[in-house]
C-alpha cells in the first residue's frame, strides 16, 4: 500500500526474527496496513499484544497452542523445552519469562528508525496532498 507501511512491516519482521519472537512466522506474515483518517495503522494477529508485551500472570494458554508453539519454535530456532503442561502452569502462575530486551518490538522499531519514518511520512503526506 505505502512504502512507509512496507518499510515498517519489514523492520518489525526483522526485529522479531532477531529476538526469536516469530516461532511459526504467522504473526509477521499477517501484518497488514491501512490508511485511515490520516493515520497509518498496522494490524497483526489478535495475540499481537502478547508478542509485544509478554503474557501476564493469570493467562490460561491452551495446551494445544503451547504444543504448536514448542514444535514451531524448536524447528525454527532449535533448543529444548519442558512439557507443555509445565509451560502452561508457569504462564498461569507468573506470566512469561521473556527477557525485557526481547519485548516491545514496535517501540524498538520506531525508536531505531525515527529518521527514516519521518522522511517517508513526509513523502507520503506530500503525495497525498498532490492527489487532492
């Protein structure tokens, strides 16, 4: 849709890969953009907040979802994992143990790319004004 949207989606994908936050690749493959009321909106899967912020204590994650995540993550990045039921219990009791530096993907992308985002946003606004 826009070069800025494409740029941001690629940066998000790269940052998620760097932090190994893309076990199946589904979350980054579903990123899409929309220009609405002068805003560029980027949407992802419905569990995007958990990817970006981690899982909060008290969250009951489905065992089959955990098994799928284990299979995808080990196939993509390697490593060994405890049984799905142990992960489910841990998530429910204390939330995810994701290191802080592996979270807040969106904020990191924006902070790391402020100059390029500004440049492309100015170009996009200029193009939109020409159309009117």
